[in-house]
């Protein structure tokens, strides 16, 4: 099964111009599968503390497995609308 074994994982957050917001996050996953399992899911926990978003816009998270970009996920950064007290 091709999912089984060690795989390099890379995540990159890019701004609307395609420029990385910070250095790519890299790690490794090593899913193990039983004989009766057709696929496997792996959970990733990302820490975006202290990330500075320069503009309110649509950013993009790129996911690469074994150096091949397999998916992208939009990340919309919007200004919080505050309500004035009545």
C-alpha cells in the first residue's frame, strides 16, 4: 500500500501574491495500516501563533507530500466587524 511508510510532509502559507508568509513547515508522517484497511488518515496540528498577516485578504496553504504539492486550502483573513454599544 503506497500510503504506508515514511513520507515527507510540507506546508507553506503564501500571501495573495504567492509569496511565502514564513518558512515552510516540514515534517514526516509514518502511517501504518492493517491488512483489512484500504486507506488511512493522518492528523496534523499546526501552530500559527505570532503569524503576522500584513493585509486582510485571501491567503493559501499548500500541502506537499514527498515534495509534490497535492492540495491547497484557502485561508481568508478578514477584519473583525465590531458592534457599537447601544
